C-alpha cells in the first residue's frame, strides 16, 4: 500500500479534457495556483487549478472537500504547488493528464 506522502504527490487534476488545448501546452513540470470557486453551482467544493492564469482543470472531487475551507480561509492569498504532466502510461490507465504535489502545501486539510 502506498504511503500517505506518496499519495499526496499524485493528486489528480480532473476535467482536463475541457481544457485540453491548455493542458497540451504545459511543460513537463509547472507551478499551479489553487483557487476555491465558492460560487461553482456544480460542485460546492470546487478548487480550480490554474497555470499561467489559465484554468487546466480541478482538484479531484475526492480530495477537494479536505482543502476547500482551509483555502478559503487564506483570504485571497494564493496557494501554489508543483505539478507535472502525467506520463503516457498514467494517462492511458487513468485518463488523468496532470498531477499535483500537495506534500508541502501551506494549509492543513480537514479530516
């Protein structure tokens, strides 16, 4: 079973197909900005993933509820994390185009 640290280094970015042109332009590694979308009518814990000011998807819905409120509490202070393009085999197995590394985020997730 993978360790918690390993899992935190592989947070999936979902919804990338809607932003595929942007995702395909990403370098192998990048810095992502996380932005809570408190007015998102489809997912009340939506956390957008932005790179160079452009949305490339959302933090996976299984993870986002743990980080949504702590992110809102930062009162507009941007939260960044490293990201990377998924390897071809990862894309084929999961359909996920990008992964984030939450292992050193400056917030404490909710249980």
